[in-house]
């Protein structure tokens, strides 16, 4: 089974980190497809829930580390919303670990690749969301 | 209640365009919304304006005044269903998160889980014949960041106080009310089947609902649109009223407050439960229960159901209603989580200078729990 | 003959200082030539892992600025270039520069790295401090600007031995050019900014540290690279000798600084903090690490520094008051055996560490010395560029300005502030030439595509072999052609090449395209290029989107061509789905009131006002007192023995005579409203209310000395603060014989955990003054650390030289002052001698904390934040030290943090320059991607307003018409000039009444749908 992961990456850190992974040729599985947003604070719980509703196996949100947000505090909102969405997922019986929030800086290409690898392995282990 | 006898399509044929519905509709006063015209257009075979369909709060104030007993809300829902069948989706507030969650629950590929939701001191029994159905309360609490609702926990605390350890189905799903009223019958049925099957399987005799929407759905809509079932359903207010009459529910503490009660459209007009909550509230020593001019059958609703049509018009209705309550009471008791959320949203909205609304808005269950000092 | 002034500037050195100066100058309306001797810009900051005290990722905050330098049409970047000579005078110079050959054609290189991958040579990599290797053909680091490779001629087999040329064969862009020669170019410029920085000290010349001999003794810069995720060990903290995780790491401070033998008597100002940061971050990486810092004085003087120091202690970093005596290597383990005396405990230790980091300081570089010689600029005794304390950004030669570590050791924010200040001074000098040499791009009018069916053109790039070798590009093209609304699709070898740009424009016309999707590399570098192309073809730039199938597809799935191709299709399909929903986004233009307001009439405010006036703008200066001058009114001499009163008199005189400056004295601000370009300030003066319109506001409200409640202050006239003392000295009314000064009174304690920065130097200043007036006087200074950073350090040395006593006390055992009868008695436990000492002084001087002025109300009116100590809080402590997060409001001087006069002047000039960027324009364009409110949907709940980090949403109370009647309600209104387009508000709105163009809810949901629904099929 190949998991399908939808990722929302902020332009300044997460996306830049993914770029650096590319420039550094860090290999990771092609399970992940990236949607670029300007700030992780733009990510709405509904984006995440719709992804699951439509059949995504995992959703990844990446933003700047705390205190590094390009927009001062957007990542704090992202943190709050992802936490909230995890609770909602749990309440309706979806494993909240299918949703992951990671702070990935523009210098953390290796971390990004590792995150994708680990997340993919985890999703492979727990199997698809919709069978 | 004619609603059970005839289909909405048949019912509207009785309409003779008298206009009582539009005249009484709180939206009619401030907008061009007209139930009468909607029906007329439908009867003429003209397309129904989707925006107007979304605008109706399905509160049934109109139907309660209709001399021909046309159930306008039912008609509106049917029309929404048709729209949906044609591929059109009506916008919902909160970016449609609650119907998305409901649809996710309708997929039977996983089981819902309420394990960590209730605090440890709350007691349940897996073998109880009484079940408390908590609906989407945990979702609301999470989404609204525990700002408004502590309803389910209060309700169970009250039951425990009455020495009742109810069953709770940790795998319960949304009753489907909002999907149903948004016209999504397919997913509504999926949810209904899950709930009925689950409740029957667990040997339940009595289901106590804490949300009027669940109550209506179980009572009226499951039998018609899903299937009949072998358990009884009662609202929390009615249940407490019975306990009061039996003498098991006693309020030992004095609560000096002037309150007024907001009749939820589902519980009041649609199911006729007016006295039960009032009886319970009046039994609390020190309580002065004042009635708003428009109450019981004439009650004005919070303006929104099924998360549709939250806009300036429904806000105008809410503003009006909240001021009405504020003129006579210091506390507004609601009995539907939706009323509670919507009125509190208005109360807490941005205000540069002083807050316009000073009254406290509390849910019936929470208020009773407080009156019993259950925290 | 008077020479014509030239509106162009040469910036020499493109570290963070040069970068900031270049960006500010271009924004101020000048053509900028920036040269750097390295092949990539960024300087030392590019090598750093994190920055103190916020632990910001250094590259993350620097890279956008580097990209901006590379991209700005009015900044011409010459990397790998040096100055040969400079002729002419202020206003009109001719500079000759020498551009070294890269052996790679800059216009052709696509930064794909194929040349490096085939290069057989391996040499040490300078960027990673030689901890890794690189090939002869290389790019200094992945985020390098310019993003162009170069061939190191010393290492290249062909250039050295005439063999190989492998790179030439594989470069599909034909960029390799072994015939490149160095080029001499001349530039006509009006001014020069020197921002060439300093080197870090090379510890090889101090054999006692064993830097060359022991593998596990490294410099702090090497350690930065080790910490870095893109560093030699991928961010794992391991030591060089065996790549094992070290347990005990020792940082040795002051390596190469505070050293008389080397003539480096100065303090390097940054090493204490970066060492603490390195220890903290190392522990973050690996909790097993034990960090030890051997220090002399911890000089945590900046904003948040002392708090950071305390936090490090709490985290378990051990601070050893010790100067290491000896280092040896255990040959079996390669551990380092360190001997030192712990001064605090008076004990001698021999201790083994797995890794020793030498915290090296700043050292003027030889090449900079040469540069200054070429320019004929004076150096100071330590070979830093000489400046005058009251004119800190000016070199000895008119028209040549200086900023950053070239003139003194300093940290990043101070460098950035100086760089803006230097840009401002250029702006004053060349004011008449503003905008004369600036190119302003004109585009054809945009087609109206609003009601057209989407007609999408897609261009899929091979990027040589970078994409094409993994992703089956023709297959992607065929797939794209099947998608709805796609009317054209093609593949390109390099979509970014100049000829393809022309072709894209042609195809847009030919096929009547109204949307363009390009699948190639990252939008972070290439989006502007393609947006420019479609604008030239008459399309709004937001009718375009880039799909990244290189960095995030072919380069990361190299061994999975089939899956990579499928993923590429999905990504393109997703973007095409979004493209169907593209709407043009209009950039907005906001009119600017081209005059400013400065709040506060101390030297910061006076300098800022004067700078703005010199740059040609009207200014209103608001002072609440009846007199100008602020704190400096109480300063009669400086540590350097300059006369601040004379300086202040001149400054006030200049302000008074300036026609551009209007003074409002005794004035109280009652309210402030508006936003960038359009502020309205209501000022009450003697009961009369005046309304001032201004485009910008500079906050310069200064600070004040704390009036101690400690040490019997106010109860005995022999107990003074430093300010009281200075007043008495200048009045000649002192005849004390035995003086004791107590440091840190009211700061570095629980109430005020911060260091007041200036008191150590002020105490030494006054002590030296007392000594000079009466050489017999006995002075003892009781302190926790002596924090004479930078060039203040030599005065500490001088104080010891003239016999002033320094007594270090433990922060938990502060001195005790008692009054016995008429005599004062101070007892203190002296750490140095480990003895309880007692004094009977006839004068006690308290070095009282430095406080901000009462600014709470002003902060509320401006809607700007203050830090936990009450000082105003800048937008970003590292890179935006002079801006508030709220656009159009700036700050400088002691309102931001305690500081000395030269620092205040530099900041004030910098703040004025930042403000002048706005004032120089009649209107400013704000990016089109700002939140938009649908007024029909908004019910005024205020959820969006609550969480906007920029206060960009205003709730306005309005009457709104309903179909019947009306309703009075709040309504969200976005201040487009203030909104930054993060979109955080969008998800807060319960009604989808607020949206972010180009990132709308519908667009994103469409993309989600393509990635999921269709994937399930």
C-alpha cells in the first residue's frame, strides 16, 4: 500500500526546507504532495478534514519554528488549529496521528526528508484510512 | 401533527396564498424572503431560488400559524434535497466543518471514540437500560474552544446526582440532523442506521437526548426516513420534569436570579415541549422566571439551523431577541446548544466601547447542574 | 568646476550589513552596485546556525534578503569582485573593480549542479570551515546568491593540468567557459558604503590553544556549521576526530580578544552570547551534552541577553569563571585535558573534555586593511575603520560611509541599524539625485479576463536533465493536454531561458491564453521571472502559478522515475485545477503624506528629525518637556572624553534653524490613528489641540535612570547615582577621598532581570574622571561582571592602570551598606580574594538601572508592543531593529534599549532612513495578496480582528442596508497597507466573509480534491 499524503507548507520555512531537501538530493518517498500556502496560519481545519474525506491517508502541516514565523504568530494559530483538528479526528474515530504538524526551517532539508520518510512508514504500518 | 401523514409536496397544495406565513416570519420583516412565494413558485413549477431556500431557518413559526397546516420547513428541506441531487451545495457557516465531520462519521470504515471525553468522576454503566445520547457536543466544545458548552458533562452529572448511571455509546455518531436539513439524505441515513443499530444492540430501553435536534431526529425523522426502532426517546427536560414530579429531583439551594427561557424551535414548536423545562426551572428556590413576549409557540429562534444562513439578517433577529431577553431578565436559559452558541457569539462579538449585551446566557443543563452545585 | 552628483552608490561587502544598506539604498531611490570578494553574498551570517537570543534560524531570515538583493532591478550585484581603485570626490567618484573569472557563464548557468556531480576533484569546503569537501566546480552553499556555480581554478584539473573537462561535456546549458578572464570595470557613483566586515580571529597563532594540533579543538564558526542541519554532519553534534557525539564540551571565551599581547585590547562583543547560544542549541540537539563555558565576564548587554544567560544556567550549562591555562590532548581518546583555576571557588582543576570550542572574536582582515589603504581611509589603533563617536557612520573621507564590523565589533542588529543609517547619510548627500538612475519597469495594460472561460497554457520544463532524467516530461505534457481548459501544452529544455520567455509571450498571444502554468523549479526563486514574462504579455501576474517538479519531485525521487512522473502529473493537475479559479489580483496603491512625526526630543529624536530634514522632508518633532536634549542634558563628558554638551548644543541649533523641522514643545499626544502613509496625531499644547498628518512616525522617547530604593538612596547626601555624581563633578562640588561604586543596582535582579548595558562603562568613566581630578582618590567598583564591550574594554584596562579597584561579588551575596552613626560602611564578599571586605567610604555611587520612559499609553495609542521590561519591541530583534511590526512606525535610541550616544545616533539615522524610504514616494504599492472582506457576508463578529498579528483589521461601526430596513453593526475592514497576506484571519471567519486572493478557500479545496479524490481512482 502506498499512502497518499497531502501536505500544507508555509512559503518561508516548510516549503523552503523542502526545497533544500531537493537541492541537497535527500531522497524521500513520492507519497507526499505539497500545497504551498504563505503561512501555516492559513491552513484551515476544513482543508485537512476534506483531504481525509476525499481519501487522503495522512496530512502534514509544516510551518516555521515557534518565534520564527514570518508573520509573527501565524504558526501559533496553526499549532492551535492542528491540535483542535486532532481532537476532532479523535472524537470521530480517526487516528489523530494521521495528521502531523512539524516545524521545518529553511535550513532543515534533512529533517523534512526524514519527516516524510517516517510519516510514510507510519501510515504504511497503520494501513489506509478508507479500505 | 400533519407532518407524518402527507409528504411536503402534497401538503403545499393546500396553500391558498394567504400570506400569514410571510407576515409572521421574522425574516419577512427585514428581507424579501417569503415562504408564500417559495411555495407558489414550486407549485407553478418554477425553479426555487437557492439563496432563499438557504435563508429559511426552518423554525416553523410560519407553519404554526398556517391555517392549512402546511409544513413549510419540511417543504424547504425537500427542496434543498432536490438541489443537492442536482449537484448544488448550499454554503454553510464555519466553512462547513460540521457537515464534513458528519459525513466522515457516516463512512462506516472506522468507529467514533469518546473515550477521553468525560472526566473520570462521571459514572456510566455498560448495562444500564437508560442511555444518554450526547450528539455532537464533544465536537462543538473542541471547535469552539470550550467557550460556550459544557452541556453533556453537566447532563450526566445531573443523572449521577439522581443516582442514575446511564449508558453512553462511545461509538455513537452524529444524529445526522444537519445533513438531513441540508438535504443530504444519503449520509443522514447512514448515520441513522449506525445509531439505531448500536442502541438496539446494547439493550437500551430509554434514550435521553440533550440536544433538541437529536430529539427531533430520533423522534420524527428516523422512523420516517431510516427505520423504526424498539426503544423510547425522551428529552432531558422531560426526563427531569418526571423526576421532579416523582420527588427525586430536589433543589436545596436558593438561586436568586431573574431568568427567561428561550424555546428552541425543535423542542418547542416541533415537538411541543414547553412546560417540562419551565417546571424544572421554577422548582429552583429564588428563581424568578419571566416570559418574553414572544415565547412558547410564538418564540423567535436564534436564526440559524443546520449551520446555514448565518448572516446579517439572522444577526438582526438575534440582536432583537437578545435585547428582548435582556429587558426582563439577567440570565437567558437556552435549551439547545445551537441557540447557546449563536447567542453567545453575538454577546461576545467585537465591541469597541461598552458591551451591548450584559445578560448571562446559559444552557438549561448547565444551569441545573449549577443550581445543584455540581460544578 | 563643481562636479555633478551621481545618484548611484557602491556598496563594498555584502554580508548582512551590505545587504541591508543595498536594499535600503535601492528603496531610497538610488542605483546600487554591490560588490563582494566572495562568490556568494551573505558573509558570516550565512554560516551561522541560529541567532541569539531568539534562536532564529540564521539562513531562514537571511536568505529572503539575499534573494531580494539578487532580484532587485536597481541593485547590480558583482560577486567574486574586488575594488581596484577609487577616484573623485564625494558626490562623484569613479570606482574601478576587478571581477574574477568563475569559468562558468553567469547568464547560462541554471544552478543544476551536474558539473559538480561529475567533477572528480575534492578539496576542503570553505563554507563548512573545511569540515567537508567540495568539488572544483561548486556553489558555496545551496541558498547562494547569485545561484551560479564557479570553478575553483586552484583545484580544477583542466585549469591546473590541462586534463578532464568533464563538466563541459555534461553541462546541457553550455555554461562552462574555460576561456573566461578577469574583467576590469568602472562605475560612476556618488558615494561609497563600506560594509566589508571583519574576519574572525584565527587561533592558529596562539599555539597554547592547540587549534592546529588537536583535532577536537575547533573554532566557534566550525561549531556553527556542525550545529547546522545543512552542515557537515547534518546537524548531529559530533566531534571531528571520530564523529562520535561529545558529552562534555567546553567553550573558551575571549580567544583573540581582550588580549594586549596581540594588540587586541578590545572586546569582540558577540562571543559571550553566541557561545551561550551554541551551548544551548547543542543541548537542544542532544540532551546528553554537558556544556561548560569558561568566561572572564559574561557580557550579556543586549535585549533579552541576560535573560538568555540565566535560562542557559537553568538548562544546566555550567559557567566557569576561568581563563584556561593549558590544553593537552589525551592521545588515546583524543579528548582534551584542560587545566584552569576556577576563580569563583578558588580551586584548581584538570578536567577532560570531549570537545573544546574556541570562541574567537573579530579581527580586522588583511584585505580590508588593504581596501582602506586603497581608499585612503584612516584606521584606528586596532586597524578597524576609524570613526568619531558622534559621527559613527562616517569615515575620514567625505562621501565614504561605514557600517558593521568594519568599524568595531558588533552584533547583527547593530550592524543592520548602522547599515540603514549609512544608507540614510548617502541619501542626504545625494538627495538631489534621488530616482534619477532608477529603472522603473513599465508593463503593457492588462487584458480583462474576468468573464472569459479559462484558457490555460502549460509549459513543462526538462531543466536540462534535472527533471527530464527522472520525470517523463513528454508523458506529463500529453497528460496535461487531456485536462479541461488546457488549450496549449509544451515541453522546454529550460523554461527559464531567455528565448523561452519570448516564446511564452508569443504563445499567450497566439492561443489567447488567459492562465499560465509552468512546471519547473521552485517559486521561491523563479516565480518573479515568470510573472514578469506574463505581465509583459499583458496578463495579470496572478494568472500564473509555478509547479515545483524539480526540488520537490525529480530531485527527491531520483530512483523512482515512474512514481515521480505520476506525482508530477498530480502536481500539475492540482495547479491547473487552481488555475481555473485564478482571478487577477490588483496591486493597490496607497497615497503617502510625505512628512514625518518624531516623538521625543532627545538626541535620538533630534538626530532622526534632522536626518529626515536633510533628506528633504518636513518633520514635526514632539517633545513633552519644555526643553530639548533628553537624557544627554545630564551627560557632561563621555568615556572617550568627548563633550556631549557641545554636540547637543550644535544639534539643537541645527534643528532650530532647519526650515523643515517644526517643534512642538510641552506637547502631549492625545490620540493617534491611521496607518502607514496616513497617520493622524492629535497633540495638545497648552490646552490647544493640534492635528498633525504624517506619513510615518519615529518613536524616540528615550529612557531614564532608575531612582534606587536600595542602599539608603535619598537618605544620605553621600549616596548618589552615577547621574547625580556626574552633575556634582561637573559642578566641581566634590571632595571625596574614598569612593565605592556599586554596580547593577536595580537591574539583573528579580524585578528587572535585564542588564542595563551602560552602567559598567559609565562607572568607569566617572571613576576615571575622579581619578584625573584627584589622583589620590581611592575608588573601588563592586560588580558582578564588568561589561565593557567593544572599544570600551581598553578603558577598563586603563581604570586598572590608574589604580581603580575592581571587586567581584556573587549575585546572591550583594554588598551591604550600613550607616553607623555618621559613617557609611560597606561590606562585601570579594570573589577574587575570597574574603569579606569592608569599606568606610565618604561617597557611595550607585550604578542604577536604566529604565524606559513612561511609555505605556503611547504604546497603546500606536498599537505597538513593548517587551517584558517596558522597552519598545521592534519588529524583529535581529533584522528589523528599527521598525515596528506595524508598517510606517519606527523606533530608535533608548526607547528600544539602553545605549550609548554613538549607538543612538546610528539608530536614529537608520530609523530616519527607513522612514525616508516611505516618505520619498508619493504613493506606495502594496502587494495584491492582502485579505479581502466580502461586506455582504461579514456580520462584524471580530474573530479576524482578534488574531491579526499586524492589527491590519479595523472593525468599523456602520449602518448596513438590508432588503427591508437596515442594521447597525460592526464591519471588518482590512487596512491593505498594513496587511501582509498571511491569511491567518481567513480560517477564523465563521462565514467565509474574509478571503485571501490567490489562496482562497475554494482554490485550496480544489487542489485538495485533485490530490485525493482523483488519487483514489
